[in-house]
């Protein structure tokens, strides 16, 4: 017990926190009262038995005996049951505690930390009441001495009654404010007994049940719960009334005007397991968003599983985190049921890993890459050609989260394209047949003349060893020329997929094409020129496929010139010009003719498969389409510019990432 100064009135402060006792003592240092402090409920009861206090300030949360229990003991003590009590609490908005406090005789509540001015003001009111009470006692003792003193005492009593009525009025006003707060709280509150019968329900809770509060009194709470949530509600209420720990419960209520309501319910016991105060929050919007997300995810997984292409999700380290059934069949080849957790790179053969890294680097920079052809391996090491499209997956904050790759097995399509290329190549060889005869006839005629000269010299006995050696060398030179022509045509006509990709010189490929078709051009009086630049970078690819492109362009140019010659009565100088140059990291090849040209309406169609501007039976419509595919494999592009009756220019642009070693022709 600690006494600050001599005083007429006594105040008791009870709190298990000695520091907070000191704080309250300091706040009341200027109040004319004697301060008593206790750190437990038992010590407080001892002090109350020994003293007549004007006011008790009790902390609610204390070990062994809390503030509510201490107040209950005070109310049972003789001559102490009217002791004014102010509760200290850290949870002013806790309606359950407020109910309990007022039931145990609370006059007021203060929240920690207390407001100094408000606390002193409330304490002074009760000290003044105590002072008036003391005065009454003094007056009563002096009634026998003086009638005037009796009348004065009565006046003092009336003043005291007015003060008490005012204090009671303030208490009633505080209770009205609490009831208003309870009724208009943003959360739903209601009380139920162990049978589920409702009483004391606020407006928010009543609106969730779809009725007015008065209509819900004595109604069964569980009658408003949807059938699928009944078992959850029963289990939750069992835990509540057994005073067991629980984390709340999500429930679905019966529809109101066709709208389903979802709520989150919490509860706490009051009145010795006979009454439970329930808190209910409307979570309909959140629940509907959750259901929509689950349905969206279900649809996503359905699309993932039923997609005709293989879909694979990988994390940023290349580990497979999810794969569609088609992807598992495509890569697993029925060896395993799942490929999740495996590294995607193990399905990429060494020869294609540079392309795969390029794919993912481009995806990281550009966000999406579409239709990139890459060789892939199954788990049994069987190889197939895949057409891969890759895109980024980002989280809600926009951060890169994963990659998605869509893989399509195009092995059959590549086989079909291979057959088309071979067919078109054979058609080109047929076009070359006449020219090839001229190419071979020329060295044959030369050899025939050399042999005639040798025979003539032998007949005239004028042959010498040196003469014979010179003539024989010329024969062998022409034989070598014929062999090269035949070997190149034979190689060109073979399946080009048999040849390994490598570096080649554009100029050599163009000159090889010219050697196969030059005699045919001469026969048609077409002047064929090539600027043959001194130096060009090497490119990676298949030289014979590029020759197929050039041969197709030269044959198309020849046919366009012949069509113009037939349609025009006057003669014109027929010519085809080929140029190649290296500009801004690109090799640019142009084939320009002065033939019949192409209608502007057909320019965008000529690269499509099976479209041709030639007469029926004179073209397959595959040449330019196949040429376009070959140039795309080299990373390049084809552009066609044409004017009717003036001619056509076909431009091929092939980018060079790095300069390769060069060699001269």
C-alpha cells in the first residue's frame, strides 16, 4: 500500500502491471485523494475489507483473478456492493467484454493507455460524490444540535441527489451509445443459445438473413443455412459451446432474392455456456471471386490437357513444372506417366541447344516467339522435328514467373515438304535438260576436233611427242569439265537432307546455277549477267538448297521473258541481271528480269503453295513457296517487286550475325 498525501477520500487501483500502476499514480498525483494500489485480485479484496473507498479502478486482464471476477466478489461484500468501478481494457470495441462489465456493476470503461484529462475528470466526479457523502454523514450527526443545520443538511442531500441523477443520466447515455454502436456496426452480431435460438440481433446480421431484426427473435439460426453447410455449422457450434479453440467457419446461407450469401462466422461464449455472441462478416464477393478463379483454373487445366499440341510450363531455371498429356506422350514416348520436375534441356539434342537457348533469350526479351523449328528428342532418344512457340508468364505484380512452350510435332509435315522440294527440284532438272545437252555437247565437239587433228598429224607423219601431249591434256580438260557438270547435277538432284549443314559461299552457289542454265539462256537469246563481287561473308546452311532457290528464280525469269516475247509483236532485248552485295550486316541478292511482270493483285499470293501465274500445265505453284521456306531457314526473307510488262525484281536478304572466314572464287 502506498499513500501519496493525506486525503479525505480513498481510491483503489488494481493492475498486475506494476509499471502501469506507477503511471496511474503519477497521473493522479495532484488529485486530493489517498491512492491505494494492488497488483492482484486477492490483495485488492484485503484492502477493500479494511478501507472505505470512493472509487475502484480495475484492470480486466489479470492472472488468477481477472477484473470481472474481482468485481463480482466486491458486489457480494457487505457495505461494499455499491463501490463505483471503472474498468481498464485494451479492447474498448469488444462488445462481449462490455456486456460482461456492465453485468458486474461497471460505471464506465477506459481504454489503455488512458487519456489523462478524461481519467482525472472522471475520478474527480466520484471524489466529489464521496465528498458529498461525507458531508451528509456530518450533517446527520449534527441534526440533534440544530434544526437549521438539519434543514441545511436536507438541502445538501437534495444537491447530492441531483448530482447522482446527473451521473446516472450520463451512465444511461453511455449505454445508449453502446447499443447504437452495436446496432449499426459494419459486422453482423447476434446472440444464440445452445439450441440455436436467436435473440439480440443487429441490423447488419438481420440484412444477411433477409429479415427485420424483430422477425428473427427466437428463430432457429440453423434454419437460414444452406443444406451443404449444415454439417459445418453443427461442428462449429459444438466447438463454441464446449469452449474449445476454433478458427471460425465459412458458411453458405440460403439465397435472398435469388442471390447466394457467403459469410464468415466467429463466436465466443458468455453467461456460463448458456449464451454465445456471434460475429458474422459477408464474404460473398471474395467467395465468388474464389469460385470464379477455381472455375478458371479448372478450365485452364482442361484446355491444357485437351490441347492438340504439347504444352509445357517451366520455371526460370528450365525445370518442367506442368505438362499436358500430349506433351508427356510427345516427349516421354509412353515410357513414363509424368515428366514434371525434369529439365527441358534433356529433351533437346546437342545440335539444337544453341537454337533452344536463342528461343528462350528471345522470349525473355520480346515476350513471345512463334513457330520456331527445333529438333527434339524423346526419352527413348528418338528424334523428331518440333515447331515451338514460347511466351512469358508473369505474376500479378508483373514479375516474370515462368515460361510456356507449345510444341507441335511437324515431322510428317517436314517429310511432305521434303518430298515437295525434291519434286520441284526434279522439275527444275527437267527444265535444264536442253541446256545440259548444250553444256556437254560443247566439250564433246572440242574433243572430237582434237582427235581429228591427232589422226591427221599421224597420217602425215608430222606428229611429235610435245604436240601429242598438248592435245591429250586438252582432251582430259574437257572430260573433267563434263564430269563436273554431271556430278553437280547428280548431287543437286539428290535428297538434300542427306547433306550436313555447313558454311558456304553465296557466289559459288550462284555460279554453279549459272553453269547449269547458261547454255539454255544463250539458246533463248537471253543475256544473263552476274556482278560476281570480289568478297562476301560465308553463311551457315545447305548450299544445294540455296542453289534450288536461285535455279527456281532463274527459270521463272526465263519463262516471264518468253511469255512477254510471245505476247508482243516487236523484239526486245531479253536480259536477266543477278547482283549480290553485303550491306549493313546483310547479304542482298537480286534477280531482275524485263519479262511480262506480275499483276499487283497477285504479288501477295505468289509465295503461297500451289499458286501460279503460268498457264495450266506449265507450273506446279510450289517453286516460290519452297524457296520462301528455304530462305526462312537461313533466317532471311524474300521481297518481290513487279510492274506489268516492265519486269520483276526478286530480292533475297540474309542477315549475318558474325563475319565468317572468307575465300575467293
